[in-house]
């Protein structure tokens, strides 16, 4: 560590919850306590989507509980209140139009226009430097699956979409997908906003990676506009990161790398078992952690040519990154280093990093309640099933409630 570096502590609850009133803190305590009951979460995640579809009057209940905790608002404009609050604590915002699972050309075109609206809005705000895009919001899932299967027959890293397997109609369809993403990237480049391309399931990821690499080659010449998301719970992704970097070096562009552990583990394992192929998932958490931290080391080593986003709720990985930077004497506000956590979770990481002058953001989804239900159900399941997550959140909230009582 450099002499001026001060170690970051993620135990400081005064920093972590300074943005929450006593009432908001008690509400968060109640919510995380509820998510500690797996049976309750299981029942809730089954019944809530059904109740919304059936038109039962539960929207206000959702709005005042889980929606308020994890979502920025129903409209783009409603996110302004959250973004303004984050700005007071030097925390930035990544906007995510949280509507999922809608297919059809009309929906894809509508989604494209919405993503561009997000970019235009972000450009008017002082602390929204990034937004996220799901390629499944622009392209038919089955089309991506067909392209991925074609890529699987090739060997080595190519960064190329293999359209030769498509029919004439499908080629025209894929061209529309490319045009949509180019429109989004063009708008982002013009407005100075970064675009994070979300990771998808392994059986559609190859064309997503190839398309993202093409966009990086086109737009990441002088600064980073496009970032790919790399899921290190896959055993092949550390090598993929290195191959992506080699390709970026060869073609002369900056590699944008958002590092995550991953979001589809159960689904991936289940499909691999059902279809009798080797699971792409790491054998255990230790292997995932090892590769994640190795990926951090690799990115920090080549920070001049890699723009890194540490998108993690793992305290060690975040702390380890700060130590790597301090060891190399890299300033905390280096333009190629950004940390991010989901809104409503791991405030102890986000706000303590911000207090130490690191560039850090909250990933903030928004959208109509009925449309963000899949996202909310995942957050509930994650907090219920991730070992120690709810306990850690609750412990920190209780610690801060006690601290405030003693003042």
C-alpha cells in the first residue's frame, strides 16, 4: 500500500446508512428479516406474479416494500429522486430499464427506443455515467440460440457471429438486431454515456459476446463506451477475458470489462444435467472466487488498456481491488476503475468505497411494477438463498440502529 492509502472498512455502518432515515432503516430491517424465511419467499415468489396477472390489488403492498427497496421508480423521471440522494454521498447511478421477457419485433424496436431515452436522460444528469442493455431485449431468444449452436462447432476465440447457418429471413432479422445495437451505441457515444451489455445464459452467450466485441471495436477507440459482462462462475471465462484482451490489443481498442460472479447457476446446472453435457459452471464457490480475483489482478495489471467495473457484493473482492490499486499507486478515482452494487443491497460496500474517493455506483432498475416483477423475485430469492447475505445485511442494519439509539 502507498503511504497515503488508508484501508477501506466495510464495517462502518454510519457511512453505509447515512442516506437512510430511522424509518427507512426500520423498513429495511423488516424486509430483510422477512426474506430470511425461505418458505415465505418461496410462496411469495410463486404467488406474486400470479396475483399481478390476475389483477389482484397488491401493487401498493409491493410498491411500499420490495419495490421501494430495490427499484428506482416506475418511470425514468422517478429515478431522479434516488439519483439526487445518491449524489449527496458521491455515489453514481447505473440506469437499468428493468423490463424483461418481451419478444417480438415491435417490442424489440420499442425497447431500443426506451434504451435511447435512458441514454438521453442520463446525459442530462450529473451522476449517471452508465446504463445497461440486455441483448435479449433486442433479439429473439431462439435466434441467439441458433447462432450460439453454430459458434459451438468452431474452435478458438473468434469474436465473430456465424450467420451462415441462418435462413434469408433470419439473416434479415439479425441485421435488424445489429442495427438496433448500433443505434444505441451511436446515441451513447454522442452523449458520453457508457453502455453495459448484460451477460445471458451460456447457450446464447456466444453471439452476445461477438456482437459486443464488434461494438467495442467500433466505439472504444479513444474512450470506453461499451462494456461486456463476464461471469466468472463459468470455468472458461478467465481465459475468455484474456482472449478478449488479446483481440482488443490486436485491433487497437479499449476492452470494457464488467466482472460479475453470475446469475443463472441453478438454471445452467439443471439444463446441463437434463441435456447431458458438461456444466459450464465452476465446480465450487472457491473456484469461482479464485477466478474472479485472478480476473481483477489481470485487469488492474493492464489498466491502461482495460476499463474495469467491479460489479460485486463480495466484500473480499472489493477490498482486494482497493489493495491492488493502492499497491500500484493507482489513484482511487482512476477513470478505468469503477465499482458497483445493486440498489438496496451491500450499502456498507458502496458508501464506504465512495467515502474513500473510489468511483462507485448503484445499479438502479426502473419500470412499471408489473414489468419488474421478475427482477424483484430474483432479488428476493437471492437474499433468501445466498449463504449469509441476509444475515450480513441484517447484522449491519441492526448495528446501525443500535448506534443511533446510543447517540
